[in-house]
């Protein structure tokens, strides 16, 4: 585990990006807010998943929204272009927990995942800010809670652990489109509920879902500790929990030969900082988008 004094992001860089990132966040935020209002998870069948993957393949290849609008409408989805962004979301009368997706033209080949935006408090808003301020080509958010009760039964809508989802179709398509990029998946945890001292002491736990992380991940750990001034642990070198080993996206990406999956678990105190402090987010991105 590493903890060193914080560094600050350059003021000129922050100023230069402020206007553009604010505009992007303003564009996405109201649509994301609408997408998470109501709805229930409905598992897609194999035909729908195949169509989903083809649509995402075309979006990552740069197909214009007009070319996809008819099929999106047939599936109960809305596709919109707004400046450099293409946004895919469910219609208000077809909310089935399929997720909310944004693509950005001309960005670096990195992707952001937020699969637990309800349960892992603040990760939805942190993801929005990171996408707006970072240079991600695409991002995905869940739109119904990962677990909830309906008609007296428990519903499992955990997109980080269910393989047959639109979320995972998005992950496969983005990996094929940008095989040299990184896919950053953010989560939240409570240090008080950890089963090890190392887990309780960490402000952030970094992993790639394997037992043998590469040296790049170790450099990211050290960078995060330096810039954030917090204890940062790497699984399994420093901590033996929250390593993302059962994460479906990580397994899917490794199966495709993609080596850029980064699983980030964030404590509540650090989530507060990342939500509220642009400098903290800039330092976070500096390390994870070097």
C-alpha cells in the first residue's frame, strides 16, 4: 500500500478544459437523470443482444445516428447527436434497465463503465464528471438498481456480474473498436465493512481482475497515491479483497485478448472528494489516462 503527499493538477490545463467539460456535463446530465427514473430490469433474449452488439459496433465505427434511428426506435431506444456526442437511451415507455450510453467523436480509445450507479453512491455523478473532463471515447451507466424487490421477489440486475446484458454488448463492441485502449470501471465501498485491515485502511483499491497485475497498474497505483495523497492499494499485492475477480466485464475483455481493464474501488471519503473537487478528478485522470 502506498501513501505520499498530494500533487496538484496544472491551473492552465484546468482552465483550458473547464468550458468544454461543463458543456458536456450539461448535455448529458438531464438525459441521464431521465433514464434512471423508473423502469424495471428485463433480461434481453439472444436475438436482442445480437442486435445490440451490432448497433454498438456501428456506433463505435462512427455510423451517423440517422442511419440507426429506425432500428433504435424499433427496440424502444432513442439516439441523439449533440455536438461531439452521440447518446443512446431508452424511451420513457420502454425502460427495461438496458443502460445509458454515450460516444464521443475524436477522443482517445478509453472507455468508462459505471455499473452500480445506485448502490455505489456518487459513482454516477463521478462518472459523469470524469467523462466530461477526461478524454473517453465512450461511457456506460446502469439505469436500474443492481438488486431490488418487485412483486415480492428479488430482482438481480447487477450489470457487473450478469453476462447477457446490453452493458456487456457495449463492452465487447468497444473492445473490438479500440483494442489498445483502457476500460475504467468505478465502484464504491465502505472501509468499515472490509474483512481485512488493508482493505479498511485503503482509500482506493486498484485491480485488473487477475492475480498477476502488470507493471502499468503498479505505476498507476503509485501515481494515484502521490497525486491524491491517500492510501492506495493494489490487488493482490497490497490487499486481498475487492479485486474484481468475478467481474463479468473484466472476464469478457480478457477473453477477447483485451488487456486494458482497470477496476477501481473507491472509499466514501474519496468519492466525496472526486464528486466535489475538480482538482482531485484531474489528478485521478492524470494517473488513469496517462
